[in-house]
């Protein structure tokens, strides 16, 4: 069986969900459209940077004599480890994004008067 391709990507789906939730939350609290647009624009900018930072890429030179099976097993273990780290950090990163976004929204409101 072949690979499954998802459209849109999980990152695009995640951002769309966060933007919808943020729009709804701000609108429910009486925010006007310029504030909502500012907040969702900042969210998109920050989220894009997070997704880019989670794209780990590196190479490892294996010693000669490593079999294909050993190579594949090592690659699977490394990928699993990286995914574990990414998931662990992702929750904390989203929490920090929320704090940053809230501070930027407050600053935006303050500067508007």
C-alpha cells in the first residue's frame, strides 16, 4: 500500500483551526475587526516560524559494514526520537506563543489609544 497524502497539510489545518478559535474568542470578547486581523496575522507569522523550526534536517555518516537492515533500524529510531522531542517541545512552544500573542495584542490596543 502506498503513502497517504493529506490536503491541506497538518500544519495548514492546525493554523486554520487556531485562527478560527482566536477569531471567535476575540469576537466574543468584543474585539473589533482591526484587532482581530492584527492578532490572526501575528499568529500566522509566529506559527509559520514554529513550523519551520520543527523541520529537523541533518545527516549521519555511518561506518562501513553497516547493513541495510541496521541502517533502516537506526534511521527509524532517530526519527522516532526526533518526533518525540518535537511533540514535547511543541506544547511548550504553543504556550509561549499564546503569551507572546497576548502581549502583542495588548501593545496593539495600547498604541491605538
